[in-house]
């Protein structure tokens, strides 16, 4: 199964990506967001790399894509 999730570096997008990986083991998840290695906003935590690690720990395959 394959899915594309926008805003996946934090909040609802990250939660949806992780939930999808948990429910659909081995799923391929393309994640789009602005924050690859550093948060895009100083007051908001979360990056695509952090979400990628979480997805892979749940058995999913993550493809982080930095977009604006």
C-alpha cells in the first residue's frame, strides 16, 4: 500500500503518517513538509526526519520530501 501525506513533520500530518504505518505494516509513505532537519518555525517542534524514524520503527517505509 502507498500513501502521500502533506504536513507530515508535526501535528496531525505526523500523527496520521504514524497511525497509517502502525495499521498498515510495510506501507510506503511519502511525506511532504517544509521541515526536513530543522523545524520551519521556532515555536513548533517536529521534522520530517523525526517522523521518518517513527514510521520506520513501526515497520513502514518512509520517503521524506522537503517541499514549500
